[in-house]
C-alpha cells in the first residue's frame, strides 16, 4: 500500500502498524512525534495503529530554533 | 516594590529569553542556557531525517525551563495553528511563539496571518507570544486576539543589526500596557539588549548573537547581564540628554583667584 511519509510516497506492506514502520528506520522513538492524517498518535498506541492506503504520516521532532 | 516579570500563567526570574538554534553543539547550548540563567527557550518542530538518528534536544534543556515551541516553517495562520497543536499534543507545553513568515530573504513576519493564528490559538488555551513587525495597530489587534505578549522585531532575524526598529518599538512600549513587550530578532550585542531594556522593553529574545559567538557560553552570560543592567537603569530612571554641559563639581571655590 502507498503511504506518504514526511512528504514522500512510500510503498509499504499491508497492515503494517506505526511501531513496525518507525522501527524500519534508525528512529529513536523517544524524541519522535507521529502525526497521522493530522492527528497526533500517542506512543502507547503505535503498535495498535495500523496504516492504510493513502495515509499521510508526519514524523517530527523538536530541534533548535529562535 | 518587587520587579516581577509575568507572562500568561508564569513568572520568569530572568528577562533574557534564549533561542536554541545554530549552536555548534547541544552541549554548548546546554551550558549557555544554564550559565545565563534564562528560564524560557524557543525550539522548533521539524520532520525527522529518516536516515539519521538525532540526539533528543530535550535532554540538553534543563527541567524547569519553559519551552516555547515556535511555528517556524508556517507560511500562514493555518500552518502555524497546526504546528502549535502538534507540539501541545506531543507534550511540549502550551506556550507557542507564533512565527508566520513568507519569504526567506528577509524573514519578515506576516502580521495579518499572525493575528489570525493568535486568535485561534489563544481561544484554544495556548499562551501565545507572537513574533511581529512593530505596527501599533497590529499590536493592539494581537492584544485583542488574546496574545500573552507582543514580540516586535528589533531588526532582521540573525542580522545582528540591533534596534533598527527602535522608534516603533518605543511606540509599542508606550501604548501597549496590557501585555509584556519583548524585543525579538536582530539583537547583536549585549549593548543592544541593554538598550531595549533601558527604553522600557519587558524582556528580549536572542538567538544568533549568542549561538554564533566564538564563545557562546560567555556571550550568553554577557547578554544576561546586559539585560539586567538595562532593566535596573530603566527602574532607576535615566536622566535626560542635554545640549550643553552641566558641571560635576561646583564652578566656585577653585584653588586659584
């Protein structure tokens, strides 16, 4: 299925959950915030959140700024 | 009478606010925060790099420091509102610096979109600190919209030019009584920060001038002292400028006839 992650369209296995997806990359989940279809998904729900075709996912974190 | 600095729901013991961008390392940023005594810092929200793991900036910001997540990257009110909501839902607090900028050459804020974002976010319970171009009517609109402070630019972000907007900032300080006026952007030296405080600003926000100094930790301390000095001078009531001299000792009793 196609999921848009951080603006890029990606081809993912069907019924993948958010935790699995994040684990694919070297992402330290401690600092990362996941926003799925404009809703923030709490970390405790990542394993239960299954992705669907056409989902928009943003993985963001705090960085230095003025 | 105590000189207290209150924004929204918090009292801050320091009138020096520090940005966390552009530091050479997170360790240096951490020391600058700690040594300067700042109690509020700005941070930004960005998409992560999926290939690289970044250190968590929060582990370098002491507990007890108030986070102000800025909405940098937002080109309009809608985008600014979204960033603020993500930050709050992620647990980063309800203080937001609204920053709505449409050009990368001057990084000047869009006052109209800033007012719209402020109104929406204030009604959702955020403590909103809008970064703005010092227009008196925009400042009044921001106050009506529920801003917890107004943050007029001193000069262009990162330019170190100081208080190029001094006259208009003085107007805001004089006319905006309901909320603190915090000079943000373009402050390049501790003397600029002291100047802002001497003319009656409630606080200043500095980033580039500290982060890009050869010794950022020392510079952060210098700025904190400049802000304190400027505030004390303001409270002590600075004397007027004169066109002619005024002798320091009597012009009589000289040791000659």
